[in-house]
C-alpha cells in the first residue's frame, strides 16, 4: 500500500463528518479555526497532549486521556493487529504499549502534521525505533485518526507501512 493510498483513506475518513480539513503543523501547535473552530482547537489539544505524554513515557497522563470505552484499531496486517479491536485502556496498554515497549528500544511515534476536522484529528507522522530481537531499525510513516468526545479519546484508527513493521520484527 502506498502512502498516497493511506493518505487518501485517512482524509476520506476524516471528511466523513462533513467538515473541511484544516491543517496545522506540529511545530505551530495552533489549529486553524473554522465554524466549529473551538471544538477543533480543543480536540487537537487533547491529541497533542497524548503525543507529548507518549514522548515522556507518562502512562498516567496517557490513561487520563482515554475514555473507558475506547476502541483502538491497529493497521490491518501489522504485528499488533492480532487482537483488533482493542476495547478499553487496559487492552491498549497491555496489548499494544506493553508489547511495543518490550520489543523495541528507542521507540517513538512522532507527529509531524495535525489535521483537525470536527470531532476527529488526523495525525501524520513517523514511527522509529530498533527491534530488540532482530536489531533492525523501524522508520515507518503513519496516519492516525483520533476521535475525541468530551475531552477524551473514544476511537483510534492506525494506518502504517505494515510490510515494514513485519520485516523489522521478523528474523531473517
């Protein structure tokens, strides 16, 4: 799957709510306002806080942003899609975060662009890290679609280069 295909899917999903996509760079951290600008600003702030908590390794801060009924879906064909959908924070922490942190050193999910649209925030970025078992380096693009309600993440959908992930985690 090409990144173009992934981006088209991500933008289509984000536009499903009927609002135009508003771009804001990760560096500026200032979303573009629209008619629902206050909602988009607040939702983007929640998602930005999530990535800062990821970078700091702050589990309690991450958990505080998750709704109790969070639904998390990893990209089809990826190494962590085996338990899709992950229902609730405990499933995400144990089934994804626990495995990733034990299987990779220096792992990071670095956002590059935030695209707020209504209750959704699409994030374009990169995963990086080194797989412990294979010693291979991951440097994969991602698209994350976060759905936010009442200041909490209620849904997550990942699109990424799953072929690269599988190559990195599979011994030669």
